[in-house]
C-alpha cells in the first residue's frame, strides 16, 4: 500500500510551471485564516479580483475558490465544502458559468477535484460533472489515471512528490502582469434559445438556499470580460432571478468607466480577463461597495491576520514587479503601457 501511495504521489501532475491553476483547489487548505468574503466561480473570478488589494485597501479578508471553466454545480460543492471550515459573511458568485451546460474536458474537472479533500461534497461533485468518458474509480485512485506518466516525469514531479508545494496563487488569485490590449472578437453564432439549463438554475437555487441556511449574504457578479459575449437574455434572466430572491446583482460591464478600466492596458489576453492592473482597479471599486453594504471588518490592525496577509502582500508585489520586468524585457508591456501605475 505504501508503494502504491508513493507511486501515486510521484505520478500526479504538479502544475508548478504550466497550468498553475491546477494547484488552486488544494491551496485553499493551506490558508488557516477565516475569510469574511468568499469568492466562487470560474476564471472570471480568479483572474479579475485581487484579495491582496481587498486587504491592502480595506482590510477585507477574502479567498477565491475558482478554477478554469468551473461549472455552477462545482462552485456549489466547493462552497458547501468550504462551509465545513469557515462561515463567511458574504459569498460572491461569478455567474458567467450559468451559460455553460456541461464540462468540455476531463482536464477542467481534474483541476477542480484532484486537489479537493475527500468528502461527500467531492463525491457528489464528481458524479454531477464528470464526462461520460471519465471513471469515478480513477478519481478515487488517481494512479489508475496517471500510471502512464512515468516517461513524462520531471524534476518537478520528483521534488514535490512528498514535499509541500509553494503557493502559486494569492488567496486563489492568478497574478498576470503582462498586457495584451483588447481587440474585436469574431461575432458569436446566435442561439435559438438563451435560456439557462435546468441543472444550472437548480444549482444556483441550491447556492441561494445554502447561503440562507448559514445566514450568509449572497452577491451575484458578472465580471468585465469582453468575451464570451454576455448576451442581453442572460442579463435579463440573472437580473430577474436576483430581484425575485432579494439578492444583490452587480454587472461590472455596466460600470467599467466608473471602475476606471481601460482595456488597452488592463487586460493580458485581449479582453478575456483582466491583468493585475485591471484586477486592482476592480477590487478597489468592488471592495468599497461590499464593505459599505455588508459592514465587512477592517482587520489591518489585527496582528494575527496582518502577519499573514502582509507577508503575502509583500510576495505579491515582488512577483508583480518580476513579471513586469520580464514582459518589459520582451517588449510586451513597454509597447502599450506608457504611464506609471
């Protein structure tokens, strides 16, 4: 049994240099502080909101439980599991995933679940989102899925097979300091029906119920991503749902000027997601709104929280500057970013 466990630890992907999002689910367990704000969703959450900025500007303690292409059902199970460990005041749910009916590939499911601790929530999460080709037993025993990786093993696999990996996110946030200005995307094919799937609506209602039962304020948010297009029928459905449930809904696409976003400098992938400069602007704007409405605590004078957050904040700025220097050297940022931050 020990040999099997050792082999499995060696073969499971480590995601240290490429696709670092594969680490985000398991990194949550390393953070021993409580969070008054828990952010849940797909890449529109973990690439557009900076918990470090929320802390620096307002003393808000927050964490993002997000993954690439994370489904609404997966957000529900990650949130449900998080409530085993903490009870936030506010949950912010990014709702772009309401437009996605099924998972498109195993890789996205693996990034959500491989790093998740075993529980009833993980089991049901896998069963409710795995593709037809995937096997539950391969999640229970990952060695069955990754046994063929022997020929692909790297120094990274060996180094981190039995050692704790360094954090790659900042409370779930994916830092990108490069700049790729917004460009026009191809027109999307029109749908005959823009209705959200029954499954997604059911899980959204379950998230509402879960928050109500735990006396948590739920906020729905649409991030300022320019693509995929947030069609008017989507907006109408979410606005109506939020109104009926008495939930705050924030569509940041309608407030980009107020936020101060400039998609010639504040995106790293031509408008799909914000870079760190845009994420900081959005976080300052969003943090003010949430702090005032829900009376979130300013923990900056709390020594226990400050020691943790200020250390990560220092590391955050170091990486930000390192990335900036790297991309300036490559000629990416200097071409487009002409003013100081």
